[in-house]
């Protein structure tokens, strides 16, 4: 119930001045209200006053010369008039009344039936309804502002999980257009059918899904790690709909993964340095002793054994050097370089293996050079390791190796994709661990050294793989200053 304000500003729009005087007298006799009552008889001037929002309520006569009050109501609504408009008619006409309400009129009154009581009730009802509608619209604008400006993906869907409204972040995050999303279902973004069943069951049981961590697939197939929340809501008509929020934590997960790997590599590096020190000391003693014995014992058979000892000592020494090199990226000399040229050098070195296994190679670069700060030789080795691993994972004659480079606001992303045997989820988290390998006779040092090189370039690394489908490496490099 709206309380009577100090003054209610009323505009009566009527081309008959006598009718204006009669209606004004009725209004002045209404007790408990204070009115400022003005008159306007010209259509264009009336529309200008309505659009200016100078009055709290408008009374409009149906007949306004060449145009009608119905035309004025329609024009006012087109100009977003929020104040109530009440139509006066000379005689009751149901068709005009219906059209007026459809056009946006709050009420209608027959002039011949007017009295103080009817006018008071009409004014009170119109102002109360307008006040309620303005509050609803204010809440809607507040919600819409939150909806559109949210850094999280926010959406609404019907009971069948079909999208009905999405914000800009949703479009940017998953790379679908608005029209594409409106033709999709929530579960089109979630590749795990077991999760779909779990979400449906939990939503039905508790009316909400709160902060569930899951993977969501973008239009180009990239997986995003997200926190997913849903709730069942009801609109003002009592119809059920689904409201959802998706918070992207992909970068957080990548940083966590990188930190974990860095800790593992650091621990492995300490072990490697300790082993190298402990092994090289006695190894050096062995080599020196053999050299001394070689001068004292000159028969041919002994010399053969000395040669065997020397060769194997050198092998051990080389293994120690490789072990140390895999645990540190030493001597980095970072200079501005083009990712395209570094990748081309890596492809050139891997070209023999690619041709021998009859691998189909597809390379996609942007037009402009992708300039980063890099040690070209070491980064070339890192790329080469990844290319060789991809080639070795694919079947001869059936392999497809795809290399692409994409540009974003502050970074470049190198994507290396193969259709090889893939990596199980259990082993995927271990591929960069030192000394872990799935290859026969492998030392597990290649990808460990590769990660060291990439991390020295402040590169974020993400890997996606499925057994039987292949593996994708995403390498995210910062642009050089002046490029970003």
C-alpha cells in the first residue's frame, strides 16, 4: 500500500477544455491527497511531456484531433514511459478498452461515469501498481547488470537443461556464439555421461548442485577445469527454471600442476647432484688407477680389459652428465625470437623420422611473427622432444601430427597434437616426472629436461590425452615486451 505523497503531479491530456475543468474539480474534491494538475491539448507537446517524465500519472482522452489517445499511449510506450497512463473514453467501448490495455494503459474510465470515488480508486491503484513495477524493474536491472558484468559464466536454462539466457563471459569462455548456445543443452558441454547422471540426480534430490569440480569442453575441443553450480528456481509465474554459474579454474589448476612438477624436479635435481658427486669421485679413482696400470702392464690381453673399463667408465660419466643436464636448464640466454622459426628448426630436425613413419604433417601459423624471449637452441630441443614423442606414439602410415600457433591478448599458444596411442589418465600426471618412462630401455629424462626448458621460458604447459585417441600439448608463452 503506497502512502499518499505530499504532491501528486497529474497531466490531463484532452482537446476539450471544459472536460479538463470538470475532471480537475472532481480531483480537487478527493480528500487525503494533494494534486498538482496541468492540462495539455496538443498531441506532440503531450508526448514530449510524457517522455520528459515530469508527471506521476497521465489521463488521456481517446479523441485528440487527428490522432487518438491510443496512438499516444503506443508512442509513449515506445519511448519507455514508466508512469501510469489512464485512458478516458466518451462511451464504453470494449474493443477500445482491450486495445488500450494491450498498448500499455493501466486503466480506462468512461467520462460520463466519472465521480470522486472512481478517480481516487483509479489513481491509488495506478500509483501502487507503478511503484511495485518500478521496484521489480529496478531489481531486474540490478540482476541484469550482475548477469552481464560477471567474470564467471552465468546462464539460465529450462527444465530440460536447454540454454535460454547466457552472459558474455559464457560466450567468451566456451567460444560458442549466442545462437549456438541457445540451440544446445547444458550437458553438450560436459563430456562425462556419468557426471550428467550425477548432476541430474543431485539436482532432483536437493534442488541444487554446489561447487562441483569438473571438466567442460569448449567449441575447439579444449577442456576447461571449472567449478560448476546449479539451482532450481521459480519465476513470478511459478514456472521452474535452472540457474547456473561456471567459474573457470583452468589457470589455477595449471599453476598448481606446474608448482607440483617444479617441486618434484627440484627434489630430483638434488638427488641427481648428490648421486653425481658420490659416483664421480670413485669413478675418477677407477679411471686414474686404470691409466696407471696401463703403463705398468703391457700385455695385449690386459690392454683389452683396460679398454673395456675405460669405455664403460666413459658411458657412466656421460649418463651422469645427462642426469645433471635433465635436472637443470643451465646457461639460458634469452633473446627475442620468433616461435615460428624455432618450431621450423625443430620440424626440420624431426623431418627424417616423420618421413620414415609416413606421418601426415599439418602446420598452421598466424601471419605475424610470434615474438617471445627465448633461448632458441634450447627451446628447439624442447619442441623436438615433443615432436619425436608424438611421432613414436603413432602408427606408421596412419599418423597425423598437427602443429598450430595461435595469438591471444598477452600470450601465444603452441599446440602439438598427435593421433597416437595416447596416455592413460593414471600416467598422464606422471609424464614429466624424472626417470618415469613407458618406453623400453628409456631413462625417462627427455620430458623432464623438456619441462625444465619450458619452465625456464615461463611457459605454462597443459597436456590432454586419451588412450587410443592421441595426445595434445598446449604450450602458453608470454609475448615479448612491445608485442603484448
